């Protein structure tokens, strides 16, 4: 389908209040408080608390997350076809919150089982919590694409979303290990379970706040039918979406490897496990500042160019981390701050780019599938997280890691690689994938103007 471009500029007025932006961002605060416990500590929980081998956990992450990744597309299709008085995406914040907490509790439980039975239990519970997470994360992400038709609004929303997400990271990083020690009284299994309950209750309350304070405004064309096959065909022919698929996979590959290795790095290489919390907190504070500053930079340089520059610089700094010695703590913390300052705002840019991809798809094909576009974006992130988690487990096993004992030189080398050169590779892959993303700011203004005119025309017909 070919469309003539309307060169009039799209409306620039914001339709979003500060209250609604904060309300939307609160959802990612909830997501982060709950899910970062899994991203940062589940590998450690499985190897050092539950007693599973690193290789078995790495393989389990790969197998279960492949299935979990497929669920994202299913969730997107379900959301696009949801009909309720609250819209397509908002109601899932109510419906999926409690299942997420219940399955999370089961995941951080430690039943007294044999080694094989423990692994089976981990497979089942981790699969279930992943499915519950998908059914709240996909519609929450897609909600950003329908709250406003204004591209600048979406960059702003993405900034609020990720600033509050990093606040959630900060909370998890600062409080988790102290709370585990305090609540567990030396019993890490009990401590992690109680922390999960606390984070879960807080997350549910915050999800309800997001539901109550947001609205869906961008609707699919009224003549659009529910043709799943056509939606998939359009998605696979959407070049910008294919580019964001590669970007999402690569950036999460880098982040998941690096974040998953921090506690191992300080426990075994530096020899001061307590510093892991301070190291993560320093990174999250820097990420918050970086995300607050990214919008004016992206407006000036463009989202794609800003993203590429951030990845190249962070790759260089990650490479420098490899040469740090256990005594180089100041330099190590400085690198952590700068890396997170310039790399973590990438997620705000990626999410605003997905909104542009959804608009591009509507403009090109005459059909809007916001849920499917965002579910596919979420799928890409999970694929990167999947591969990163598997690589972490396999590298630890391949370099001879054994939990709770002094590591060999080879074991320490593996841990050093996980914090430096391997995530550096992910950042480089991200920059390469971004070269294939074609939607510039000028192009999006033309597309938004055309869509605005088309929507007005459709509204006059009905």
C-alpha cells in the first residue's frame, strides 16, 4: 500500500499531564522493584542458595526463556484484541499483578528436594513467573504507544518510565542483600523469600496506581479487522522493527551479562562482597541522571545517533574494566558510574523508537498493532537476556567456578570477562544493529503529519 506524504507538521502540543507521566512511570517502578530481584540475584540464588550448578542454571535460563520469548508475541496478539471499558492494555495491570507475585514467591522458595527434583522445580516455577511477567510487561510497554500520538510526548514518557525504573533498581540494589541478611537471620533462603513478598506487595500497589492514572488515546483504524496472519506478515516486512529487534537483543545481552556478574566479581575477585551493593547503587544513580538528560541530547542529535554514540563509548569503558585489579576500587567505581551514565538511557530511546515503529507500521500498511510491535520488542529484550543469562552460567562453568569456595586463577578470569569484555561485545553489536534503523526525526514528523490527517479524515467519515 502506497500513501502520499502530508508535509504539514504534526501537532506538537502535549496531551499528557505531569501526573499522567508520573503515573505511567510508576508502572516501571513496580516492574523494576519486583523483577530486578530476578535479574540481579536469581543466578546467585540458584547456585549459592538453592544448590544448583552454574551450567545447569545457564541451560535452564536458555530453555525456559526461549518459551517465554514466544509468549511475548502471544501476549501482544491477545492485548491487541482485548476489548474492555478500560481499553486494550490498562486492564492487564489489574489482572496479571497477583499471578506475578504468587509465581515469584514459588520461584524463590527452596523445597527440600534432591538435586534432580530441585532442577525440575526451578524449570517449572521460573517458566510460570516468566509467563506472568509477560502478561503484565507487554501491555504495560504497549501502553506508552497509545497514550499520546505526539513523538515528543513518547520520548518524555519513556524518560519518566526509565528514570523510575532505575529508582526501582536503586531500591533493589541498596536494600536486597541487607534485607536478606536481616530478615533471614543468616538463612539466605528465608531472607530471599521474605524480600520477594515485600517487593511483591509494593509492586502490586504501584501497578494499581498506574492503572488508575493513565488513559489510552491512540486507537486502531475503525475499519481494521482482527487478521492475525496479516499483522504478522506486516511486522516481518517492517524494516525498522527488524532493526529494533537486533538492537534490543544486543543491548540486553550486554546488560544481563554485566549485571549478573557483579556479585560474583566482588565476592570472589575483589574479596569484599559487601561492596557489590554500593557498586550497583552507584550505577543506578548514574543511570537516573543519564536518563533525565537523554531527551535534550536525543532531540539535538537524533535518537539513533545518540544511541550509537552511547554504545561506542560504553564499549570502550567496559573494555577498560578488564584491566582493573582488586585494589583499584576508586577507578572501578568511576568506570561503573560513567558506563551507566552513558549506556543505561539507551532503554528510554529504544522504547520511544518502538512507538515510532508502531506509527510507521500503521502509516505503511494501514493497520495498527501496537501490542504486537511492543511484544516483539519485549521478545527481543528477553532473547538478549536469555542468551546473556545462559552465557553467564556457561562461562562460570567453563572456567571452573565452584560456589562458596576460593576460586582458581582460571575461575577468576571467567568472572573478570563477564564484567568487562563480554558485555563490551554486546555494546558493539548494539551499535552495529543501530546502523540499520532508518527512522530519522524528519521522517517521523512527515509520517505523524500524514497519520494525523488520515485519522481526522476517518473520524469525519463516521
